[in-house]
């Protein structure tokens, strides 16, 4: 990330946006590690962010995506009699009607209306939260089911292109620059044996058997805001990775980390398994909220989405281990190898429970 913002830079950015009333305060906000986020108090409250353009290298295209999606959702929420100021992010434009402000130091700022009386959870404190997050991401799919996904920019090229990531993995194995291949021959063989699984979804997309949709691509629990009083899911946030994609990938990534009984870097693999009750709960919330907007093939392929996302993530961990831990932050020797092993263990458990997973999604066919 760039240098810490000075007060002068913050004040200059604040002065560019069309706010209601004078700014009373601007203070750091939230627990995010990528963008710099501030709570701005005026006649109404706002969220100001400096986008991390080292990670999001196409911030203009990113903001065009966010704007298109938010405006479309706002209109759909209005049609349903909802409150878009609480159920969707609302971009606050600059005084000259821009979606962002870029200063002379290439700091890239955006602003949203602050959503009041809400909270977020980093961990599932009770099963209802997992159901509600599933409902929120299913509702996201429903709201955007008629949006032409091809209009969106691919701001992170090949983000979930599992076959391409498989080629990067093969290259890392072949080069073995850090002489680590000898420590993970079994893990390497596991991913080699699952090449067909990795290409399943994109092959169906090419054949037109799965539709291109708006995908969120970061379906973590803490990207859902909950009503502070009812603890019902209210709004999906963090739209920075919104791109054209597949619904089964959004579903699958949520299952990968939300229905796993162990931590992502657990060293005791006996603690790693797929919780079928949590899988069933998430499936129920997601598909109830989709309200029939998914194709039959999408519903039937939801377990494959979970398997592919777990395989892809594990393969990325192992690739990074072979390449000297240059991408994912590590806290101990072999950390990425441990992470890869947990994903492998999770895939193996999914394969043991495959019949139950498939039967669960078949319940929702119309």
C-alpha cells in the first residue's frame, strides 16, 4: 500500500465529494487490510476509501463495475418495495459527477453512503448467520439475474480460470526453484489426478450449459452487513472483485471456508471435514433467495463449485509453496504446504460425501 495519508490529503479528498453538510470528523474505520477506510461524519455519515491500486491495478474499471451493479440493484430493490439506501451500496459522486477522485499523487478515492444500524461478523457465531449470509449472496444473484454480465470489466484477468492456474502449477513443479518438490510429491500427485475436475465448470460455460453471471468473488461472512436489531442479512459489501463469472464459484468458495470444520491452516488434518449440516444450511439459504433464477444445471453443479474452489485454492497454496512463498503471507516454515494439505483433506472428505451433497441440491429442482 502507498504511504500513510496526510491530513491535508484527506481533507483535500473530502472537499471533492458532494456531501450533505460540513464534515465534523473523519476517522479510520473497520478491520479491512487492503483499502484505507474512514468514517466521515457530516449531516449524514459516509464511508471514504482510498483504493489500494497496487492490488486493484485497474481502479477506474473497478469503479465502473461497482457503479453498474449498484445502480441496477438499486432499481430492482425499488421495484420490490425495499430500501436501496440500506440494501445496496450507494456511491457518492464528486462535485463534478465523477465516481472517484484521483489526486496528484495517484491516490484513488471513492465514497459510499454509510449504512446505519448494522453490524458484520468475522466468524460464524451461530448457524443462523451462515444461513443469512447464504441468503444474502443468493439474493445478490437474484437481483442481478437479468444484468448482462458481459458488460462488466474483467478487472482481475483469469481470476477463477482453474485450467490456467493448473498450468501455473505445472510450471512451478517443473522449475522447482526452491528444491521443495521432494517434500510434497503426494500433494502434487493429488492435483495432477484432479485436472478434469478443475476444467469442469469452464467447459460447461463454453458449451453454453452454464450462464455467465455477475459474481462477487469474495463471499466471506464479513462481506455481509446484518441488521443490528434483527440480525437478518441486509446488504452485500466489498464489491471490488465483482466481475463476469459463475454462480457456482460464489457458492463454492463460501462452502470451502464456511462449511469446513477446521481452520484453513490446521496442521491436524483429522480436524478437517465438510460439515454436511452447514452445507445443507447454506444450500437452503442460497437457493431460497435465488427464487428460481438459476438454471437447473447450475443447481446440479453447486457441489462441483465447492470442489473446484477448494481444489483451486489448495493448488494455489501449493504453487506458492513451490515458488518460495512469494504471494501468500506465511507465519512459519511450510505454512503454505499446511494450507494446501487442509484443502486436499477437505476435497477428499467432499468426495466421501459426494452422494449426500448431490442429493441435497437435487431437492431444490423445480
